[in-house]
C-alpha cells in the first residue's frame, strides 16, 4: 500500500493507494506445480488470472510445453520406427522423479 501525504492549508490528508502484486512466470509455474494441476486446469487458471489482469506481461502456461524435452533425446526415429536408445538415461529420469516426488515403484 502506498501512502501519499497531501497538505492543503492547515489540513493534512493521507491518500492511500492499494497496489497488488502481479504474478511472474516463475511464480505461476510454482503455483501450478504446488497445486499439482493437470494441463486443462492449469490453462483455466491461466485464463482466469489473465482476465483479472493479475499476470505480468507475457506470462502464460509454459510448464507443460517443454516437459518432454528431457526424454526426447533418449529416443531415435528411423524410417518411421521409434526406438528407445537411452534406457539407462530413461531409468535415471524415472528414478529421479520417484525420489523427488516421494513415490514408490
């Protein structure tokens, strides 16, 4: 909240302006992750926050768009066939996800 003091003659008036926090890209990503929202719900949240003008400029759902990039390098496509060529890397990725989230096999 900002307070501006204005003096007019013998009178002093404090004008208060409520300022609100606009959500950054990093904060939106953390919020979606913390709430464990599926993609459709995350997009709905993004839409509502944009409607209410609560997001900073150029902030939007990006959390899901790049999630596959870590795994793409473990696969190879040749003549229309896809094969997993990085099984060790895939298992490391899966195990790290399990350790990070606390899930079990």
